[in-house]
């Protein structure tokens, strides 16, 4: 609220605040530091998980390409892509998150009636293989605009073309 409304802000002592300050607790900085250290320790495991996740996604895509009318297979591919999207940035693979998110959008469009564009999906899978490499760790989409803009334009063209053909 604005100051002119007559509302006042005041600190409220909560049970959480009291517990956080009692002896034996940890400071916020210590808790954040411990959490970061825990994430660091999991990053090595993540590279294995990422490799396995990409293999699962590629298998799901391969089945979906064989049976593109099977909605369950498209859903499996979508879920696999979402898993990659949801954890990538946490462990320093922001580009994986970006590409996986773009693939999720493409698969959602297919679920909503767009044509299955094998080349577009292959392009995203290739981009994911590239993004998972150590040289692209801690690289943001802004640092590789050609790749990101190319994926975006290809997806938009494919989806809009499918919309025009369907009309």
C-alpha cells in the first residue's frame, strides 16, 4: 500500500522467528552455504542423470516418431522433456533448461493438434546434446542467441504452418 493510504507496516514476531534465533540454530548465510554445498555435491551425479534423461527422451521420441498418432507416447516424451527442463538451471545448465522448455512447447502444440514435425524435434534433441556438454555449463541462452533464436523461429514457423494447413 502507498504511504498516503494511512496503512502502517510493522514487524511481527512469529514462532518461526523465535525458533530460528534459539541456541543450536544456524544462520541464514550458513543454511544457504550448506544448501549450495549440497547442490555442488549433487552436480556430478546430475551429469549422469542428464545423460540418462536424454537417453530416455530420445527413446520416447523414437517411439513417438514411429507412432505419431499415439497421444500416450507424445505425453511420455513431453514428461521426459519437462524433467530436463525442471532441473537444468539448478545445477548450472541453463541452456538445457531453455532448449528442453522449447521442446515442451513444441510437444504441447502437437498435443493440441499441430503436425508432428520430425525435423524440428530432431533439431531440439541435437541442441540438447550440445547444451549438456561441459563447455556449455553456466552458459545462458543470451550468450548463444543464434542457437536460441533459431530454435524459436523454427518452432514458431512449424507451429504456425500447421495452424494454416489445418484451417
